[in-house]
C-alpha cells in the first residue's frame, strides 16, 4: 500500500470475518464505512455504470460469487487501472485471465495456473511485494544505463559531427571511439543495469502506463551534461590547435596563435579528458533517482569491479597499447624513462574531471538543505 498499490479482498467468507482479516492486515481502519464493503448479492444487483462509480472505494467484497472477481477486474480496467489478481481455484481462472497480471498459487489447481501469467511457488502474498520491488529496481537500472549511454553518445556524436563539418579530423580516432563505446555499452551496462534491488523503490508511487522511460530529469541530464562534455572537449581541441601544449601546466601561460594540427600528446590529453569525465559521470548515474548522496549508497561488488576494469584498462591503453590507439604514454617517454610531467598531467586530469561528481554532490547537499 505504501507503494501506491491498492489491495482489495474478494472472499466467500462472511462480512464480519472479511472485516476482521482486513483489520489484521492493515487494510481496514476505524474510519472505513459501508461504502468500502459490499456483499456478493448486493454486488450482483449493481449495473456496470453503478459499479464503476463505486469500484475505486471498495476494499472488501464478502460472500462473493465465482464471477464477481472477474466483473471487479473488468470494472477496474474500465477505470484505467492496472489490475493484478491472485487465485488458486478453478473459479478464479476467468479473473486471472482477464487481469493484466494473473498470479496463481503454487498449491492451486492446474486450471488456475494455466490461466495465470505468474505462479507464486511459495504461496506467499509477500512474494508479490518482492516481485514489484525487483521490477521497479530493474526499471531504474535500465534508466540509469540509458542515462549514461545517451549522455556519452550526445558528446561523442557531436564531437565527430562538428569535426566533419569543420573539415578537420575527428578529435577521437576510430580505435579510441571503440574503447569509449566499450565503456558505454558493455561496462556501463554491466555496472548500472545489474545493481541489486532497493527496498526504497517501494516508497514510490506507480508510474503512468504511458510514461516514457526517459523522463524529464533524464532528458535534462542527457542534453545538458552531454552538451557540456561536448563543449568542454571542443574547447580543448581549439586550444590545442592554436597552441603548442607539451604539458597541461602550459595552459597557465597560454598564448593562442595560428591554427595547426594537434600533436600526438595533445591527442592523448583530449582522449584522457573525454574518458575520465565520463568515468566520473558514471557515479552520478549510479545515484540517479535515489535522492541520496553517492557516499551514502552501497556500491555492489560488481560495480566496483567494473570501475577497476575501466581504470586499469584506460591506463593499459595509454601506457602499453599507445601506438594502436594513436596516443602517447603519459607515465613514461617513448624511450621508457619516467615522465614526471606526464604523471602530473594524468593526476590533473583525474582530479579536475572528478568535479563532475563533486558538483552533483554539492547540488544534492544544497537541495537537501532547501527541502
């Protein structure tokens, strides 16, 4: 009921028994009246229009007849309600079939099981609540993955398109884009789409049946954050094209000149900035729709593993397979001597790109204090 799911009892028992059961399970309160309960004979006398007028208020149908449950389902559906029905007997089969989701019991008849969509093996009503929790959590996981994937796509696609329209080479090479896509599609899906279910989703109200999976906050982040990442990358491309940067510390005394080609090391800086900003943004998407700080969320072992794979993979790509990815190593020179300047650049990129995370945490803190 906290999850916004209305529960109704349909039973062949007497009115007194049904009310007592409803009271024990928290469905019936002292404020409820005769408009919340009806008997089978009274139910049968109602026309369809009369039933539709009162059906949302009903909590209990006592002394119900076999077809009353199906008629109740059909009335609720006419009121644009999503209806789930539980049952274990042959008489429940029509209602199980008519409902959006029919839930038969493991100890029920074969007729009921065949008419239903799902069989609850343990015969426990609480299993329905756990199923709803899993379903809602999975839906949010898909939203998080789409948020991360589409944000990366917006930035990457605009970078490639702008480069093509300007007649310049793409700031990211084909092999670099393959690694970005691997982070986005494979690792991103594994990290965000497989998060464990959260009991807190049961405090949310049901979403509209016609609701698009990309809601307004997601669309704002996809366009806003993706656009920011694009402009940030484009800014560094412009700077590197109009200056000779051998270290990020050179930006402190930057002097722009004539346009020239981007050097391999500058290409490495662009690639690293793009990857690390999106890496930190993955943590933002992890806390999407939770209303909590990332540091108050439990990160699953799977999520931590993917984080480790991305970090180690990025280091190996730049430091070991640099020729294949058209970059230069940052930790060492091409002669395999220690490159202190490159290590400093790597630390600067990692630390400054993490502002993506800290800005979100600051925004969350200010919003929480305002609320």
